[in-house]
C-alpha cells in the first residue's frame, strides 16, 4: 500500500552487516561487498537504520529554574 523507495545501502539490508571500516559490508549471499552495491536480493530492514540524534534543546537561563 505505502511502497517507498529506500536508499540502496547494504547496511539496511536483511542480509548485510557493517564491517569495522564502515565502507564495506558482510553479506550472507555474496560475502564482503561495498555498501552501495546494487543487488537483486536487497530486502529493506527498517530496524537496522540508526535514527538521527535529537536537536539541541534551547539554552536555558537561571530564571527558568527559579521557584516563585
């Protein structure tokens, strides 16, 4: 129903695992490959995606923490 194209990155594939050099992946199907490899076996795994960090909160002053 809501099909969405995802970035082709083996780090987000069901069969891929990032290696320590962060530019290669270990694939269950093909062995060691580059992350941007285009593969017909690609299955998107949303739980492998790392969310972006939250934005910095606004800067507070001492007046914000006073009890009146």
